[in-house]
C-alpha cells in the first residue's frame, strides 16, 4: 500500500510552489557564481552549511558548473571520488569532500 501525501490547501500549494521557484533561482545564481569564479569551492561548502536550498544541490551539478569542467570530466571526478551522480552536497562525507578538493583545487 502506497502512502498518500498530505492534502494541502490551495494557499499551501501556492506557497510551496513559490518557495520551490525561489530555491531553484538561488541554486542557479550559486552555479553562475561558481562558473564565473566569484564563489570558491570552500565558500560554497560554507554556504551550504547555512542555506538548506544550497545543501540540496546535487554534487554533480556543482562540479559540472565549475569553469573548464564539462559533463565527461565531472563524471570522471565523481567516479574517482566515489560519489553517486544523485548525491547532494549535504550528503557528501569528509572523505568525498577531501577527494573533490584534491581533484578540483589546483
């Protein structure tokens, strides 16, 4: 038996939708800052500790947003660091973070 999600009022659905859009915009802004070099990897992890919407970003999206790293290189880095493609920033362990810093910070 599949549990049914809680029923929300129209106002609750509108508020949830508004929050989801704001979170997506914030993550897009963070990826832009990373891509342009205005936000370092260290700063991003500090920000993720303070902001839930950043902590929910997929590690793959973060890595592929870095300058000079495309999809193939991002997958190679993730595989070397033993990080699943679906792993979120908040779910990265200390060893995985250390591997990312080793691979990305030159």
